[in-house]
């Protein structure tokens, strides 16, 4: 029996492939009253194995405010074609430093931030 997330055989590789094929991720946060909140987001910009995922959103969003108060989080990826998925739980960290912003910046982001990566508001 395993509590939390068990890794058996090459499960990390299998889960990573499932994650990489998805265009949408579902992220969970906890609101001020202790209730779970789920939100569909674009797939993470980057990931390190199945332990670290880099998502992007405005720092003024409701979700960011919730993570600042309670970092408990989950992410869910679903392969709708085969009706299978994976949920991972952990803690969300809101990164606002220039180095982190530059690592996830894409050229098309100027549509949302015309001043470029250096003008992203913290």
C-alpha cells in the first residue's frame, strides 16, 4: 500500500509522456473557507520530471492570492481519448523574480505584456 504518489517501474516516464501530450492542465487550490477550487489552465511551460511544473498566470489572479495564503495544491492531467489521468499533489510557489520570468517567457507573450519580460509586474 502507498500513501500519496507511488512510482513503480518506469511510471515516471509513462506519466511524463501523458503530461506532455496534454494542452490543458487542471490546478487545484484551497480557498479562504477551506474548500477546493479547480481551474483549467494551459499546460505548464516547463517541467522537471513529475515534481516541478512551471505555469503562468497574472499575479493579480484569484488563484495566486489563494496560493499565497495556502500553498497546498494539486494538478491533474487527463488523456480524454483513453479516459486516464494523473493527479499530483504538493505545494505551489509563486515566483516573481526576473530570472524565473525570463525562463518561462515566450515570444508570443508580448500580446499580453507589450513591454516584454522586463515589464512583467510582480
